DNA sequence: AGGCCGACTTAACACAGGTTGGCGCACGTT
DNA sequence: AACGTGCGCCAACCTGTGTTAAGTCGGCCT
C-alpha cells in the first residue's frame, strides 16, 4: 500500500514509476508512533528532520503563556510537515498529535536526494508548500470574517476535499476524530459554542455526526453556508 | 539608494557586493506606480510576474461575495509578494494598494537568473518566504485567540520591528498610513471597535497616534499587552 | 454487572464586540 | 469662502459568543 502523500500527488503531477518509488520511499524509513496529545515537535525545538503524516491527525499550534491555545493548521495523512525544512530556523510553534499518529521522520538530505534529477518530485513538494500556504490564508479569512456557523461549515468542506484526495473519505462520510475543544481551538471559539453550532448544522439537515464520523447530508447547502470556494486548494 | 529588500536582507545574510548588486537590480526594472485602493494583482488573475514593494503599503486580501473583506497580510516596503511565483497557479486572493504604492515588477526568469550560482541570493528568497509564513501563523493565532486590545498591540509591535528592519521607523515612531477600516479588516473587527481599542491603548499610555504616525510610548508594556514574542520574525 | 472517565450536551447568565447613526475636523476643489 | 468628502470619534443599543456549572451518554476496565 502506497503512502498517502503519493496518493495525493498522483492526482496532480504526472509521476514516472521511479518518481513514485522515490516518493513512496520517503515514508518507509524511520516510522514512529506518537500517542494522542503528545508533541511531534516542540515549540522551542530546533528541528533537523521533517515528518510525513502516515496515519492519524495532528496539528500545528501555538500555546500562550496563560494556557490559551491556537491551532494554526490541521495535518492529515499525506501531509508533509515542512517540505523544505532544511532552510528552517528555530520553531516558532509546535506540532502535536490530536489522535494516535504514525509518522515517518525524513532527513533533509533524503529530500535533497529525492529531488535530484527528478523535477516531478520537486514539483510535488512545491505543490504541497503552496497548498499549505493557501490553506493558511483561507484560515485567516475564516477566523477574521466568517461567523461561527460559516467557519464550521467551511472547515467541514475543506476536510471533505482534503480527505477525499487521500482516499480517506467514504463518499460523503469522513472520519472526524477530534474533540470539540480541539475544533474550538482551530476555529477561535469555545467548545460550548462549537457544540451549539454543530447542533445548528445538524438540525439544519446539513450534516450528521456520530461516533467520530461526519456525514455530509447536503454538500451544496454546506458550501453555501460556509462561503466555500474550492479554488484555493489548487486541485487540478 | 538601495532598495529596501536589500536593506532588510543585509542584516541576516552575508552578501558579497555582486550579490547585493543582483538583488538591487531586481528592484530597478519595470517600476510602476499604483494608486491607493487599486489592485496590484486581481483575485482571479493568473499572475506571471511577482512584485517587490518599493514604497507605500499594500495588502493581501480576500473579498467575500457579500462585501466583507479579510486582509490576510500587510505588505511593507521591502516585501516581495511571492518569492517563488514561478510555481504558482491561479491567485486565490488579491493584492491591493492601501496607500499610493510604487512596486517593481519582476519576471520569473529574472529570479532564476539572480539565483543561479548565488546561494546567498537564494538564501534571501527563502528567508523572505519562511518569514512570511511565520507571520501568517502568528496572524491566525492573533485573530483566533487574542482579544481586541491584544491584537492591536501585537500588530503594532510587529510593524515596529518590520519597519525598523527596512529603516523606515524613526526610533519609536513609525508611519501608520492605513485607515481604521483597513486595520479592522486586518484584525477581524469593526472600525468602530478599532477606534475604541486605540483609545484604550492611548489612555493607557502605551502609544500615541497623530497624523498618520504612531509613537510607541512604552514598548515593554505594549509587548506584554500583545503577548508579543519577536522570535517568529526570524531575526538574526 | 458495576463503576469510572472522558467527551458531549444543555441552560442561564455575562460581556466583548457589532451596529447604527450622528458630529466634527481636515483637506481638496471650485 | 463655500462646499463636499473621507475619516476619526463617540454614544446608545443590540447580539453573538464566552462563562460557568450541571447533567448525560457511551466505552472501557475490573
């Protein structure tokens, strides 16, 4: 079974068999398991490696001295933490596991090696970087100008597409393994209000949520509610 | 007079005279003036060039169908809009002038040319990219978890450092040419509330603001109020 | 089966920040 | 000088979201 990063990239970039093998190889070495709520990379650390998420959900977050936490990005299977770490200085944020996670640790020279003479592989890393940046921008727009229900609807639409890309969505049903406080920190709200909003989406017939699985009942309605335009995800 | 991008980079990267000349040259060709409130790059455009801000303030923003606007980043003199555009697909946001702006248009192959055989120049572009990403993350944390007054204080601290780096701050006094509605769109609030908050910072003795210039009266106090930690800007 | 624990749910109340609308000043235009 | 315009400023009122504090449900361990 190929790693989810390859699954994602195959949809956008034409990969020769050896390209595929090289990309797949990135996720084969140094596989590590991290328990839920443990850090993969600490906030003050000086990272040498990057990580590829193979399974489970993680997040980039910033913690304030008084305990507040802001989740700045969600990392799903197939996401590469920092495609070009080798340029990186000290971390200004942490990467934490939201669920039990399995990751592959990747050394900078493995990346250099993989890129060498393989433009398609380099193209993959660039896509990953640009998509991550676009998601960041959309996130700012969400937290800055969308209402609670719009934010949540938008997030669900985004996750639907991102999980579909790596083959983890079953049609309109997707895994949703994070707690409501986690969602709250990601959307800049309280878990109580997330709960209210969730209820509103549910009674509005837009989604259903049971036992950590989300089912989208009305995709068009959800997109409209969340002012969602898939363009930023740079699909195709 | 060298362009502000060079001024900024000289503080971090050791530049040979030719490196400096090459970087400086990027800002000499195709200089263009854009009036306040005009777009430098439209939201649906398919950009071929990137831009270097030489003078004035611009922003990255997203506009919603109903008129709401989210400013996702502020672009100051010395900022490069997209250091590695040549990888870029369609824009998912716009770049607009907040004040009258002068920019240099830069073609992708100029960048390729500048990098070739000049690792220090490539290093500069990477720094720019990583710093911009870090600022994005901090922005998400701000809008998500900081209160109104913390947000504004944090923004002022950030601008103070960024403007100092390019030699545009006069000690504790900096240009602040944007309107309160602009600040509101950047911080995810209303201009009315920006006004209230500004007043609070003023009466608290932290800043003074007159005729488009901001003076920081108490830097330590302002940093504390904004939970500001300069680390993310990757200085030094 | 029973008990425990973590996460979800709900309700009542409080408040930060949004909305509306009005006033005044500084500038530029004629 | 008169006028228009854009922006800063302010006050009154309103509302979306935060706070606090109880429940409730379901899964897991013994």
